């Protein structure tokens, strides 16, 4: 079964950090660009970041630039999203998605994603 599984979410205080992981099973991520999205209650889904299959190209939403860092370890078949200086407005369910095209574009939403994970909850609150 081909699937993506997110982990690493939780409750953190404002200013804190979390690292999300996106692990693939049933297929290798080597040739896939990976995007991270989030969706807060009552809001539209927002593209957060993308990393190309080679890892040499990344995209970030303006709302997270300078605070979030996307990376990948193809040997572990996993992509990470390091989130620092978290704010209450970062609270959302975070999803990862895989695009077989391999590239990232100016916006995370531009990609055509083939696989999606189930999401992990991130709550930023004091």
C-alpha cells in the first residue's frame, strides 16, 4: 500500500519549535517533490513549503519564511519540516504530499500531487 505518514505534531508554546516528519511506505520518495500544507479550522488549505526531488530547490510561503526549513533524507525515505519561532496562527493540521514531477514552483499549490498523508495536528498555545 502506497502511503505517506506524517508525525511530530503536538502542543507547543509560542516561540517554541517542532519538527514534522513525512515518511513514505510502499514507494520511494527519491523522484518526488514533497509539499507541506496546513489547514486551520474554518480556513482554506495553505501551501507551506516544497522541496524538489534532488533537494536543491525549495519554496516557502511568505507566512513561514525565515522560521520553517524543509529538508529531506532520501536514505530514510523521509522529508522533514523544522518549525521554529512558532506562533498561534501556525495552529493547523499539517499534511505532506508527493508530486512525481519532482520540481517545485513559485507556489506550493502549483504542483500536482499524487499522494497525500492523513495529517498531524500542530497546536501553538500558552
